[in-house]
C-alpha cells in the first residue's frame, strides 16, 4: 500500500481525530446528518467520529444537546407499556392500520440470542431470524423485538437498535418507531414528527441494506413507518403511518457523500487536526487553536441546527460574526437569494446603489417592508 493510500479513507479520518477513540453513532446522530446535508463541517466531524460534545465544551460553549434523563425515563416507561404482554398494543394498532389478520399474531425477542448478547452475535442472530422470516413467511412471527442492524458510515460499522420491527403484513416488513410526544385530536407537533421520520428512515435504510446483503428484495421493507405515540397526553398508545421516502432519499445521498469523504478532505489545509490532545479526561489543546481548526471546515449554519447538532452555538457565533445570512435561517436566506451578507441587505434597505437587477428587485421589496415597519411603529 502506498503512503498516499494510507492517508485516504478511515486512516485519514483517524489522523484528523487524533488518538481518541471514535464516538459511536446511533440512529439519532445518523438522522441528524440528513437534517443539514449541505454542511461539510458536520459531515467531516461525524465521519471522523469526533466527540462533538467535548469539542464544543472545550470551545467554551454549553453542551445542551441530547435527551434529558427525564425524557429518557419517560421514553422507557412508554416503550414498556407499548411492548407489554407480547406487544399486545402493537398488534392491536397493526390490525387497525395495516389490517393484520388475527392468526398472524406472533412475537419474537431477538435479544434472546443464546446466552451472549454481544453486538456481533445479536446482529448475526437478527440476520438469521429475518432471513428465515422472509423466506418462510408462513412460519414467521409477526413482531421482532430488539433486533440489531448494522450500517457502514464512512468506513465504520455502526450498530442500530430499532424499537421493534413488524413483519409480514402483505409480505412486507414495517419499522415501528415508539415516541413520547402526544397526538392530540389526531394532530402531532410537525417538527417532532419530521425528526421521528428522519430517525425511522435510518432503520428502513439499514434493514434494506441487510435484505440486499442476504439476496432478498429490499423493496420488501416498506417506506411507510408505523409511528406509535401517546394519545391525548395519556399513556394509551395510538399509531399512524408515516411515509419516510423523502428523508430516506436525503439520508442515502448523505451516506454516499460520506463514503466519498476523501473529496471533501482533499480540500482541507494539509496537516489539519481536530485532536483535543486529551490528558486523561482533560483536553489540553489551546481553545483558540482548536477554534481555528474547526473554522477551517466549511459550515452551513441555520437556526434549525440548534435542534440537531452539538456544534450549533459555535457555528451560530461564527455566522453572526461574519454577518452571514445563514444565521437568519433558510427562509430569509432563500427570500434574499443572491445577497451574500446581512451588511449588503442593510445597505439595500438604506437606499445604497445596487449592482444588479436581482439586487434591485430585492432592494424594492426590502424598502417596501421597511416602510410598512416604520408606519406600524409610528
Ligand atoms: S451546527 Fe454547525 S456543524 Fe452542525 S450542522 Fe449546523 S452548521 Fe453544520
């Protein structure tokens, strides 16, 4: 192998990260990749398995990300209710939603794999069980609890644990996602549903990959996910089908992009390192030096980042400091398409000369809005 080859792919990402172990991905973190697919900074940090939580803290920003212990406890409690008595609630909901017949009811806990619940063993057992179910649908159980799926992210294998997999409704597998946000009068919070759909799309993708590797038709994994939530703030589960084709497509493109991460790495300054230089559990690298290294990775900040990425406070401060329109959100950026900065927008509002017909049109709209604002304030 040539020296150049060892500096490509995972080796190069390892060099970028330094001697620390790569952090594990999970469905949440992989789903977040699809939330801002244009951001190269996030793509590189995730591909290299950089600990974004430690990085943001060392840069002097709070690490306010992830679920609180209360939210996790609530999640576990609701999951236990949904899965109790051999998945009785799930079977009821599948009958309502997918017209599952009564005699198809069955339950199989994949976590019961032998005496050894190691991840590789559980994954092999999952493959065996799902293959047998797909090839012999007449003998298969309906539900597969705690399966372990695997996905390759930028050269690293990531294990994923869906809440449950429902099987064999019209010879199709459906991923079941269990969430704790309430469905009130048949309506749920749209951003929460979107986040759940992105996460479920990761499982659908991983399951389709598994089917392909077994020589089975990946189309047997449905793009409709069964989303189970509490009804009207009670603990009574209700369910809806959610079409995840769009997040699935974004995720597929993003994973493909990560597998071609060398193209992005080629653009980086030679010798760039994101190593925190840990001594025990303490990072020793000067924060300013680390900030400069992170800033060398091109970011695409939007206010939505605050909900999905640990680096959001750093990227927001950076976007504000350079007057980027990104800091005001995608809607504003798209509305002012063609302007490169907040400063330019302010110049146009003030009536400064424009330098293109596009700027002229935007200046007219901005000045009109300013007049409306001034009248309202007056
Ligand atoms: S917070 Fe920063 S790194 Fe994360 S997705 Fe947004 S722009 Fe990219």
